[in-house]
């Protein structure tokens, strides 16, 4: 493990520790927005309702993702059933399909703060917004459900039914002020079926279903429906629960942040590591010094040829060249003066130097007759007189 990798590892751990510290010390912020999403566990999501509706309606609920228009176009023939729509924007064609089903004998439970204006006109009722205080009270007109009333203390809805046809039955009401109650839950007869309209879906949210008496009010609203198949047109249908470790990590914000930080750190490390890492340098074998082999080959060649005269001449020439360059003695005249100078500078025996001088002269004489013994004797004397020439 090199120093660069250790440095990156330390930086990553420090940053991760700081983020974990700040994440653990951060106060969780509650999302109070009214999203009416079946997948949300926020106060005004429908997560709890989505889990409880099957038991509430005797396990006869079918969640439908396509719009009513597409669903009923593909399935035009249906036995009487219940249609459930909660805070869902529907186009005019979808409303036509729903009304056709209701006219044929189905029922519909519409829980929405806003409903298509043309639908209101055709069914003879008007939904209007009103200024709502911090608290509201919901009650049923049926005395049997008087204990199922509900008090809303957190962002109650702001829609009521201000005008309704006398033929429409008022099932529930909301307290607008200390003396006035407006309808918020009505029953409309339409053809062979019925429409149940509630102007505020807030009572279905997680916050109110988990409060005391919140569940009882919801049971009172749905008690008007028949025990039959219910088609619930939802915006999002939950996927099957995933058991993979990655899904668990991504569902928990602290683990999700740590996971993305880990991947980002790996990416940064890969980028900088790739830039700083040098390309692999191939191993280059050094060139072999074959001078000795060359000399041996040349020597063997001379020995095979038996030309000792030529070898002696080359040895003598090389010796005289080294004497001239290293000892500064002029080898032009091989006389007694040369012998004395060489003896004085090398300190070798005078007689041996004289013998070497005679053998050098014989080697340089092209007409002299030499043999192997002469070559070996001269070579030994020259090496002894001035060994530097051997290098």
C-alpha cells in the first residue's frame, strides 16, 4: 500500500466521519405537505390507509393504475362494483366513464377537495373554499354515528358543500364557526347507482388515522358502501417490497448519503489514481560486454594459424605505445639508453629489461625467425616490467 493510497483513505474516512457526525446531530424536519401519496409515511401521506383499506373493505379492493377512461375502455362490461377516487385529478372523459358505470348500478366514493365544475353542475351541488381556523369538527348526521365524530387540529381542509339539491342526502357536516355547520359529505342518487362525495380527504392521512377516534370516523364514512368489489384508482401502485441490501440502504437517508459518498470517493480515487500512476516500464536487459570474448576469439584465431611473429609484433607495439604514453620514454631507438630509462622508471631488473628489448627488436624485424618460446618469453617479461599494459 503506497503513501498516496493511504492519504486518500484517510481523507475519505475523515470526510465520512464529519458527514456522519452532522447527520446524526441534525434534527429531523417533518414534512407537513398534503401529498396524499400511498407510499409516504409523512403526516399527510396515505401509507397507513393503504395498509388498512383491505381489512376495512373485506379484502375486496383492487388498485388500478390506469385512468378510469383507459381502464373502462379496455374493460367495458363490469358487474356492479364500487369506484374509489381520492384526491385525484380526472379528465372529462374519465368522468364520463365513471358516470356511465354509476348509472348502470355501480357506486362511487369520491373524496376530493376539488371536483370538476361540470360534474358539480350536472349533479346539482357546489363545492367552495372557506377560511378555516386551526381546528375543525366533522360529524355525521346519522345519530348512530354520533360517537364517530372527529376533531381536526392540524391543517384541516378548506372545502365545504355550500349548495346541494334537496334530493341529495347530507351524510356529514363540518363546523364552520360557532353557529354554522356546512355539509362536507353527501349522497347523490344517479341512475341505478349512488355517488358518495366527501370534500376533504385529510381524515384519511397518517396523522389522523393514528389519532384517537380517527379510525372510527373513517369506518363511518366507508360504512355506507356495499360489500362488493372496489376499484381504487390510485396515482402510484407500490412495488413489491425489495429485500436487497441496496434497497434498504437507499431507503434510509443516512445510509444513502454514505453510499453515494463512498461511490463518489471511489470515482475520485480512480480518476486521480489513473492520472498519477506511471505506465509500466518494460525491463531492459543491459548490453553484454563481449570484448573479452572478442579478444579470446582473436587469440584463438592466431593460435590456430600459428603466426607467432605477428602476435609478438602487436604485443611489442602495444608495449612501446604504453611506455611512451605512461612513462614518457621515446621508444624510437631501442638502445642501452632506452634500457636505462625504462629500468629507472620501472625499478625492474636491468638484465630482464635488456632481454625484453632484444625480443622486441626481434619481433619488429619482419625478417626475423621467431617461435612459440620467443613469444611466451617476451610476453612474460613485458608483463613483469610494466604490468599496466595488461589492463
